[in-house]
């Protein structure tokens, strides 16, 4: 005889975590900034080719990418295992409970990572830079205007 209680069909779930749905944050994809860091080598954790990467991305920049593409995310204060000095990671949900992509634009983690560099570059261009602020030291302002070249102060021979 068939039992009266029926359990949801877990056939769409991978065998590793049979009872956890894709909507549970435990199942979301983990993204560290080092995955798209142009300054890192593949051995240090970079996941993509350099043309898809950007110099030293941050968690807030990755968060902005997820928000712009309406991807559910969660920020966590965890360290990257390859470099304990890098704090912060993000979890992103890319699949619904049936295992299908939430978005056709971002069906995989790699697709999300490839979207990061162009978006981060746009963010950095639109953000006012700290270097453009006026300094109170006139000598420092003059040195920055001169292009950082040192003057030749040696005595000239006649």
C-alpha cells in the first residue's frame, strides 16, 4: 500500500544535498572578489581570463552587479581560503527550486563573473575619485600638476 504522506520529489536536486532546495541560501553559488581580480594568477584563485577581470574588485562592487541584474544575493563575512587576508564573500541564487536558471542572461556562475568586470568599470568611472580632491598643501598640488617629474638641480658646468 502507498503511504499517506508524500515527500516532495527530490529528483531535480543533485545527489550531494538531496533535501535542500535551490532557494535555500546554503545552495547558492559562492563568489569571492579574487575570482575576477586581474592582479591575481589562476593559482591564486582567479577563475577567468584576464579580459574578463578587473583590478582589485570589492564586495560592494560585486553587490552592485548583483543588484543591477536583479540577482538575489547574501553577503557573508568569510575569508577566502587561498588568502586569509581577503575578507568577504557573496552568495548568489541563479536557479529556482526546479533547478532552472532564474535569468536567461545569467544562467551560470561563469556568466555572472563575466558580467562583473564591465559593470565594475562603469561603477568606477561614475564614482568620484579620491585623487581628484583638492589638497591643502600647495607644493603637493604643484607636484601632482607637474606629472610627478623631479627637477634636475645639479649645477651646470660652464
